[in-house]
């Protein structure tokens, strides 16, 4: 097989993209937050929609309910795990306290009832 200049250039470009992509993947840290969240139970509030809004927060990758804490006619309280990824060098405490928690509290029908903190769970 004869390599032309353009084929060789394409191969080199693909190899460089692959290397950069692998470096970029390793240049992120993963975190996991543990929060007790209170969700209003009313006809206007859809719990699935609230979960989707939580997942739409920048840097958030996963949101799931760990367990139910309590339920009443007006509210549901559950323990939730929120996972997020930040580039290396980004202050995780700043993101958590100044970005993530305020955005969670801004979702209609959702309030943080108890903040159990967050921890790094490895590199992405």
C-alpha cells in the first residue's frame, strides 16, 4: 500500500486527536455529592422534570436517589447522589458552594434540606 502525502497527513492528524482526547479525559476529576433534598408534592411539580433539571446543571453527570427519608402530603425528602466532573485545577469547593448548590436551590419545588458534603471519587 502506497501512502500519499494526504493519507499520511490524515493518519498523523487522527493520531494527534486521539492522544489529545486521551489526555483531556485524564485531565478531569470526578466528584460525588450527598444531599438530602426536599421536593414539593403537588400537581404542578413533576419529580421526573426536577431530576432532568438537576442533570442539566453544567458539569453534573449523574443524579440518582439513594433512599427515601420521609414522605408527607406536601413534600418528599430523599437522599440523593449528585456526581459531577471538573477539569483539573478547578476549585471544587467553589463549584460546589457557588455553582451547584445555588442552582439546585433555584429549581422550582426543590430545596436542599441537608448538605452531607462531597468527595473526589477519581479521575475521569
